[in-house]
């Protein structure tokens, strides 16, 4: 632990979106402090932000995008967090581990299967499994964690899960426009950036993604990019002890929708005419309200045979609902950082990480051959399908 105020020293790579979310939790928990920072811009460009985090010029390092991290950056740090462009994560994770540091990396260790296997093998070979933590903040949401209690009871009553529909759409946002680099292939694209429904299904529902058998890509908003998709749809075959034979998931994610169209819902449809909806809110909303969203259990009234093969409108009735409360996801992250520094296991094993990212690699490998749709009719259908198949007011499949 550092001498100053008995806090652990955190050295940050990339001082942007993620750091702003992290800062209120660091202030609240008071066990970690921002100690050093590294980025590609000058100190003067980031001076107001760096001084707010109490990082003076002598503890700020500027490098080129692909440059090796100076060894001096690691001196005195207890842990390193990496929130740079995704394409640099593999190299920066490796360098940080080689310099003896605990590593917390935003979202991903790598952006394709080959690079992931390389860093995974490096971590396992050198015994670093509990020194690196890929942060996936939907795993820390109270609503996500509530699945562990709700789902087994629902399966006992209504049978196994036969269909999952995830729609995670975000309206156009100025900060996202500045982060359009996420959409580029070298950084993994929109599906990697919106891995959250996959992480929930794997970690809390026990899903195994067997095969990606349908993909569509869309230029939802050309202001973000004229060539890189800002919306995608993917269908996966699933297995797991809570899933029926021939279970599948359709995942639709996207950015750049019209104002008011942010929508983040995961629906689980059971064998016996019922479904669970998990309606998520942003981390900013959670910060204000301490609410993580709402879940609803609904039964389908007068179900018809062949439900999955027809497009039908059926009424449903609310059986139960709740709005779980819990620590903010970034409060959880800061405490996780402290725990790992103090010798506890990483919240995600390398096997967990492997299972979560397998469908991403499947998607990326298959999507390379599929041109994105950009015509208005296709965009409207993608948007409508996503919203209709995940809204609680009506049941359409």
C-alpha cells in the first residue's frame, strides 16, 4: 500500500470515458488513488482532468500508440488499469504483467481469436490467472446478479429456456461519437463493444454458445461511420442445463439511434408459456438512483401451437416484478481491485473469459463476409424487430 493516505497506487493507461466512470467510486471507497497516467496526448491537453485526479506532470507519460511502455511508468504502482484502444490491450496487458503488476483491463484482452489465444496462453503459462481481470461491468449490476435467484425458480415452474432475445440499443451520444474508433475492425467492432448480453447469458444463465448461424450488419448512423457497422444482429445455438434442446438466442446491439430509443432488455422465454424480462439502465442512472433496472415475470394468455413459427400478437399478464438495489458496478470494481491487490482471486477465471468471448470470435469470423446494410427500409426493420421482440407490453416472436 502506498504511504500517502494509506491508499493503493493505480496507474492508468488511457484517461477517458472509463476513468470518468471510475473516479466517483475511487473517491467513495477511499482505498485506491490515481497515481500515474499514460496516454497519447500531451499533459497540457488533459491538464484539467489530470489535476482533478491529482496526477502532476512528473507522473504523466506520453507515448505513441504502438510504443513500448516506459519502465518508469510501473515504478511505485500497485496495479495498472488499461482503457486504451482495444487493439493495444494485448501488448499492454503483457507488458504490465511482465513488470509485476496487477492488471485490470477494460472489457477485452484482445480483439480476435488468435490474439486472445496468445495472451491466454501467456497468462496461464506464467501463472498470472489471478493477476489479471477483464472488467465487464454488467456482471456487477444488481439486476444481473438477481438472475441467479430468479431463474432457477422460473425454470422449475415454467420449464427450461428455449429462446433468448437481447436488444441493447443506444441513442446517438456525443461521447460515443468521439469513441467511434471502437467500431473499427482492429478494435473489435460494435459486437465486441456490446458483449454485455453474452456475458450475462454465460455467467448467470450458464449458456454455452455452440454456433453462430445467422448474422446481419447495419450502418444505423453514418455519422458514426460510413463503413463500420453501428448495429448488428446475430443468432446463436445454445446449450446448458437450464436450456431446452434446440434453444437459441438472437442478439441485437447498436449505437446511434434516434433520441429516446435507448433500450436495453434481455428476454428469456420458457417452455411453458412464460417469459422473464430484464430491463437495464445506464451506469449513470444507477449512480443517481441506486437502481439497476427492473425484472418482470409474465405468463402468456391463451398460447397457440407453433408460437415460434408464427408472427403473432398475444396478451400476457404480469406475475411478479422487482427493482433490485445494490452497489454501483464501479463501486464493485474498485473493491475488486483492492481484493485482487490484497491476494484474492480474480472475479473472472480464464475459463470464464474464454467462454464469454467464444461467441464474439464466432461472430467476427463469420461477419467478415457479410456486407453491412445501409438502406432505410433495412434499418427500420432491424430497429422494429429488436424493439418488438423485447418489449413487455406485447409478445411477438
